[in-house]
C-alpha cells in the first residue's frame, strides 16, 4: 500500500500537465453548460409552474407541451443524447470534437434536469405569500421577480449545485467520445494504456471538483436562507 | 365605503357546485369596524376575498370607496387593490425580506422612490411599535410581531380600507388583545375603515361597531352591534349575552345600551309600586360602551307604566319568553 502510494506520488510530476489541462477543460465545459442551463432552464422551470391551471399565467395548451419536452430530455440517457445531437453540435460549433463541442449536448442534457428542479423549488413557495402580493396590487412580472424567485432562492441554489454535480459526471462521459476534459484523460491514458495512476488521479480530481461545488453551494444556501 | 350587492360565489368542484356565497348584501360605512362572524365554512373568507377581487364573484357587485371593483380591468384593479390593505391569518410575509423590506414592498409596487420609502417604513414601524426590528427577518419574530409587520405592510400605501381575515386566530390571548387594540387605535386615529372576519364573538364585542352573522353563505343578521343587541331574538345578542331562558311570568329582557349612574330599578319600585326580581344579568364592554342585559320579573298594577318609564330612559325593553 505504502509502496503503491509512493509510486503514485513519484508519477505525479509527469502527469501534471495532462491533468492540469484536463481539469481546465472539464471546468470550462461544466461552467458554460451551467450558464446555458440557467439561461434556459430557469425560465422553463418557472413557466412549468405559472402556466398550470390556476397559476400566474395559465396556459392550458403550453403546460403539457413544456412538460413533454422536459420529459423527453430527462428520459434520454446522456450518452445517447450526445450522439443524437451530433449534427446540431456541428451546426453550432463547427465540430463534434473537443470541449467546446461538448458544451452543446451538456447544455441540452442539463436544461430539462435543472428546469424540473426549478419547478419543484418554485412550487414550494407559500401560496399565501403569492396571494398577499396579488392583494397588494403587484404586477405579474414583479410576482415572479420579487416573490417567486427570491422566496425560492435557497431551493434554486440547491438545484444549481445538483446540476453542476450532474454536469461534472456528464462531462466525463463526453470525454469518452472525444469531448476532452478529465473523462478523456481517464479513457485515453488510464483505460486504453492500462495506466492506473491516471485513473486514480482523475477520480481524485473529479471528487474534489464535486466536493468543492457542494461546499460552496451549502455556504451560499446558508447565506440566502432566512427561514 | 364598502358596498356589496347580492354577491354569489359558486365553486365548481368535480362537476358539483359548492355555493360559498348565496346572496350577501354588505354595507360598511366610512370609519367603522365591521366584523363578520360565523362557523368554519360559512363563506367568510370567500366574502372577504371577493371585496378585493382575489376571488371574482359569480354574480353581484362590489363597490369599494366609490369604485366598482367588479368592472375594473387588470391594471385598474391592481391600482384599486393598492388602496385596500389586507391582513392575513398566517401573516404571509416574504421570508426572503427583512421586516423593513416587507413593509417597503407595497411602496415599490406604487412606484414610491427609494428615499421616501425609507422614511415611510420607519414611520410605519413606529406606528406598530416595532421601531427596533427593521433589520430582522420574519423567522426571527414572534407571531404577534409578525402580525404587526403584516399590519404595517397593509397600511403602507395609505389604504382607505383594511381587510383582515382572522388576523388574531394564530395568536395567544394576550397577543390577540394587543393586536385588537392596535386595530382599534388605527381605526380611531387614522379613521381607517376595517372589515374583519373572525370566528370569535369576543373580537366582535371588543372592537366592532357593526357586525354580521354568517351561515351557509348568507347573513343571518347584520347591522350596528348596539342595534342588534336591542333586536328581539337577535342571535348576536344571545351570543354576546348568554342569558338563560326564563319561564317566569311577567319577565322582560332589559338592555342597557350604556352605563347609567341613576339607580333605575329602585326608582322603579318607588314610583310605580311594582315588584322587581332580577333573574339573570350580564354587563359587557361592547363597541366601546358598557352594555348590560338583565332578565327581570316586573309585577304590579302599574307594570305598563313602569316599562314605559324604562323605555323613556333609553333602555330597550322586550317581553321575554317568546
Ligand atoms: N377555491 C375553492 N374551491 C372550492 N371550494 C371552495 C374554495 N374556497 C372555498 N370553498 C368552499 O366554500 C365554502 C366557504 O369557504 P370559506 O373559506 O369562505 O369559509 P370560511 O367561513 O372562511 O371558513 P373558515 O372559518 O374555516 O376559514 C366552503 O364550503 C369551502 O369548502
Ligand atoms: Mg376562512
């Protein structure tokens, strides 16, 4: 055991550069996919709540459509989704390889995931508070912006953390089909060349990234929660 | 100040119709405290929510401060609602905002600039006795304090009318007392018209000028509390003054609509030579006055004259037992 660890430590300087760029690529993919998830998933999640019957902006025809879109996105295994959207990826980024190309399937996979979590968080907002806002003559946009979202904020941050963690694992899968990042390192250096040290190192780095996201998220949740 | 005419509200529930309001006529005068009492499910909340159109009545008209609420479009309705404060049983404060932030909310709606908001919030906090809690979050307050914030928020945009749905039902008796006192003070000092809903007779007795008893979506009786008390067979009177029924011959129920300094009963015996026997009695503070009610047996030759004497003195006399 000690021997194995010493050997691993000796190898680290040699692996450093590959691991460094792998980590950067992973963070780059996850970050941008997170940005797009929020950009599209947040409004989608809010709409899932407000378009239902008796909601803020009832739209009996839109709600089932949005629900179906989200369900389709949620039911596709990520590895299938990646392949399925290849032509869209090429259209948007001009390539199907590398971290930038991977942002497309990552975002498409995470938007419905985040949207469902947003829906749950927004649904938890006390109906009485929303009604009080109506009674005060609040316009609908302000009910979303000043009541629903701020009241749901702790839940929204938790949803964001879950999405980031999921994206880290998706991004490792993206590596398997040439997406780059730590998943790519693990497959190419670790699996195909039977180099366990690369495997260990990528596992450790992925765990650290997930752990960091969770810790920061928990801190933020504690700051924004006043219940 | 609030006029509702022939209000009906029907909820469709799985193809069945639940009638929550079944022809309610409500008339609340400027500057009075009007209480609606009734059992659970009587339709009290529905009535209140119809006043600011949180619930649109199935039929009927609601006029608040001269404005026909039922005829307003969305934007006008929002504007009209800003002149109607509402206090909620479970406070309905934003947990994400401080006390000051909660009170500022309606001011933001009305487009009051930031600097003037701060001054107004401070003023309102003083008014409800929470000057030191501006930066606290609702979760850090007691129930009574939360309701004070709720009241301050309801008053922020200078409403003409305050609606209160069971504002004290979630509070303990002492806190209830202090919140009722606050409402009464606001009514007196700001001339605020208050329509409140309660299931406690005590609330009616303490602060209401007028009242209605509600059952199955209709008003069984309504009017000035003091008038209702004097009305034969009034449910309100018997709920406020639960006197035991009497079979004693020649007995009358005598209501004192105010406190009297004169010894009326002994004068009665002296001047009319009647026998007076007090069977039961109660004195209560109602609508700010001491009101008493006695069941007395009055017997003698000049009984009619004696009863007329009491009526002339301003007492309300009615033959009991029927
Ligand atoms: N949104 C709704 N949908 C269907 N039925 C409703 C709805 N709101 C109220 N009702 C029904 O209307 C009737 C009156 O309800 P309401 O809440 O006005 O009673 P309440 O007098 O306020 O009772 P409580 O003292 O329990 O608050 C009840 O039978 C209730 O079930
Ligand atoms: Mg109710």
